[in-house]
């Protein structure tokens, strides 16, 4: 048996290729919408993809299961658990094999056994994997968003994302029972989870790529708790705010992702076209590094740097159903294709064009009389003096848990995820200083405020961490935000 983990850093998501060397057959589990890596991995191992499945209706990315099965002719296997509300709407039309608890199917000499593990979602499945060429005992389990390294999947998403009121307590109790059902499995069982550290599908995911059930019994809080009420209280406490695009992903993945085929490349556009789009009210996202954006950028553009956090913040801040354009760093090879690919993973497909930008292009515009915009920064010593003289309004754009743990005296708390909807709380007069933990979110927030007409915005360089490191006082009063 062959096992290959295919990991996407931006989504902190793991898909898996499981192959049988004897027959050349392969199964792909939880593929992303960009199916190229799975095709390449199978080709590199001289395998043909004969089966495709997924653990549940995903909320954080558009599934590639339908696309991959369509292209390869593989048998598509989808959960038939969870009740009528969470059955796949396209399963019958796609000829999918329905999966119930206890079902089995073969991938060559590799046996896959289906286990219904509700909690994170009602239809969630995990897959026990047995390499029958070596043993009749299971080797590992693909746990999706049920069991992670150090944590379990959050059970609050249906209520907080899909607006199914009053469901999170019952889902947490289902999650507890799913965890208890692991008791009959051996300690040596390999655990191959669907996410790593950084995913919003849990609150304390470990960074290790895999683990064993025995180790999780020692180290994972969820497997040590024996009280159902204690488990429910703990698993629901402190979950991060889910991005709003999760609701769109749930709908798309349940009803059926659109088949892409060959993805067209977005048209390249020049800066004159970008100017016209901005004048027409089209959102333009500048994907260059925050320092380059701060030094010089096109006015009224939103800066979301093309890094590991790009996909997540785009899901927060780029509206679905609207066209938008991209600005990319001209010196970064493949930046436009990478940005379009990453946005497509979460269904943001309406890119009307990409423009390349570098310092020389901005210099030419400046010479022609078009002044680029800048984003000013303030350091710790300057901010301390400004706050002492009540010369600025300080806006903290971190999350609620970070604010509760400690914040600067006199700061206003408006999380970046809520900033556009709470613009009225940001003064139009005087200087507004925005900060986060270290500076990356503050840069996005400042660009957002500038785009929405607040020209008096300054970023606090280094953020809360720099303030603490300088020995300045903070306020820690949980619940004050």
C-alpha cells in the first residue's frame, strides 16, 4: 500500500492518495478544487485514480471530488448519512455510490471501512484503512475534520454558518459520542487528519502531519474527558469566528460544485484599465507584500498579500457574486496564476483581470503627475507619546480571544472581520491608528479603511507584541470587548 499526503498551506488542508502497488488502483480522499496535484501524484507513482471520496460536506474550500471523478472516470463515493438536509444534492446525477456506516469497498488489496462520525457535521465519515496484503488488522484512519492532532473538529458551524439555530449543543454531544466510539480501536492505529495548524475548523490543531490513536489518548484533551457535559462546554468555548465564506462553501459542496474543466487564465490588463475599474467601483485587490503596498500603491485598492493567509482573508473580505480585479508583483514569477488558483479554491472565480505592478511603473505614474497612495506607520515610542496626549484614536483589529487576553489602554475593539460593517465607529476626523498582534492584519485593515474613504489611517508597526515587549501597560479584562 502507498499513502501520500497532499497538503495546501493556505488552507491548512490535507488530502490523501492511497494506492495499491499490486493492482495500480488508487483512492483520493478530500481533494481540493485544483485537482492537478492529485493527478500528478498518481502519475508519479504509476497509479490510476479509480475511487474518489470525501469525509464530509466541506465548509472551508470548494471540493474537487466531483471534478476529479468526472475527469478520471473514477467511482465517486459520498456520504449517505446525516439525514435529508445534509445528503449530497448532486449524488444521484453524478452516479455516486452512497456510503453508510459499516460499508466497505476495495481499492485493489486495500480495504476501506466506513465509520459514521457525526459532530463536526451530521454526515461526517471517517475511513478505516486496511492493507490486506499485509494484515487483516486496520493500519490507519482518515479522520477528516473529526479528529485532529491535539483537538477535534468544531461542532458549532451549522449554527454559526448555516443558520441552523440551536444545533451546536446537540452536535457537540454527537461529537462526544463519536469520540467515545474510538475506544474499541487499537493504540497503534495511525491517524491521518484533514487539517493542520491554522485551520478554522478547530481551535487548537497541532502542526504534526499525523499521529497515532494511542498518542492522542495521552495528549488530546478530547480523548481524556469522560464527562459529556464537560466535553460540550470545552469544545464550544473559544472557537474562532468562522469566515463568512464558509456558508457559501457549504451550499456549493452540498448542491454540487461547478465543473471547471480547463481553467482559463484571467486576462492581463494595464494600469489604465485598473484606474477605470476603480473609478467604476470595482474592487481591486493588491496582492503585493504589505511593505511594498505601504510604500506606494494605487489609491482605493485593498491589500491582501499573497502569502499563507491570502485565501482566508480573501474569503472574509472579497464579496461573492461580484467581479473584482487583481494587482500582482511584477517581479514575482507566476503570482497572477497563483492568486487566481488560490481564490478558485474557495469559489472566488470572477476575476476580470490581473495587472502587474512594480516600483518603476509607480515612478512613471508619478512622473506623469499621478501620485500613488502610501500607508504611514507609527512605532512604539511615537504611539506612546500620541496616546499620552490623546492625539489619536486607536483601533485594535484582533480577534475576541486576543482582546480578552490583553489590550492597549483606551483602544477600541473592531475585529478585522467586522471592520467594513462597523465603519461608522471609525472617526473621520483626526488620526486613526490600527493595530493587531504583530502587524499583518493591521496592514490589511488600514488598506480597507483607506479604500472606504478613511484617509487619516496609520498602521502601528509591530502591534500588540511590540507594545508588550517595550514593557508598556496592558489591560486584561475578559469580556470587555
